[in-house]
C-alpha cells in the first residue's frame, strides 16, 4: 500500500448471519476475520449475541483482547433468544436505532455471508453513503463466491443505469480478510456532486439528530 493514504480504522462493524451456513468455510472465515481485526488492533461493533457467524467473529476478536460491542434490540434479549454477547452490550428499542448507532460508532463496515438481515444492513449503509450521510468504507468478504451473484446484480444495475459508476465504487469486495481490510483502509470517498449538497449534519447553532428516514 506504498504511496496510498491509509484510513485509520479503530472500530469495524461486521454484518453477518446468525446462522453458520452450509459451508464450514464460512465459519472459518468469520473466525479468521476476527483474528485479523484483533491483530490489527481494531475493535468490533456487531449485532450482539453469540449465534452463527456473529458468535464466531466476536469470539475471535475478544480472544485477541480487543473491545467487542454488541448493539441489540431489546426484543432479542427476551428468553436469551440470541445468547450472551461477547463483550459490552447496548440495548436499543428498534432495528433502525440499532443500525444508526452502528453507523455512528464505526469507522468501516464488513459484510460476511448472511440472510435478509445482513443484506438489509449492507444496502442501508451503502444507500446512506450514496446520500452523503456518511463517508465510511463498506466491503463484502466474498467467501467461496458467496457474493458473486449479488455483485453481478449490482454491476447489471450499473449497466441498466440505475446505479452510477461513481456509486458502484462504494461497495468494495475481496476474497480474504487481510485484502479487504487493506482496501477499506485505502478507500477514498467520492460523493456525487448533486447529492453532496444534501445537508444532514447538525447545524452549528443547534445540535439535532440526523434524519435518516429518507430511502432510495
């Protein structure tokens, strides 16, 4: 990465499945990602609990003595539905509040294999970057081609002119954890000139919460 401006990532948010998936490679990759984050002295923000890949990555980060923060809706904690969070836990009222807090507390975002919830979190973060609500790097760890279909679809949407080439650059992908973290650190945000005029930040005279209700 010589000659490349390296972004400082202190806290990385990971979106991933509460299931382990069919392929043991997914579990191994989740543990390895946690090891990579730990060795690079990067703390973890995630959805809380210890199920599936979420438990794998959080356990690995904690084993390397890095901070782990689980942000979890209170509904999930009833009857210990998702298991005990590996580290500090913050309970929130809604899924939307959870995602907003993840965005605010993290410096970068990685998606591992997962289901609808993982995809929702991933694309919500991408759309917020496109809207210039944040300028943080977002990537998918493409284990055994898991995200090939998704990446092909996104490229298809670019060809059909529903996603701009500039916006396409928001979504980073790599096949190994080290390569992906390197790419996240080297990411340079290029806001759309029109969307960059949107004013989401609190005014200097009065601090307000961001209005994140706008959807694409």
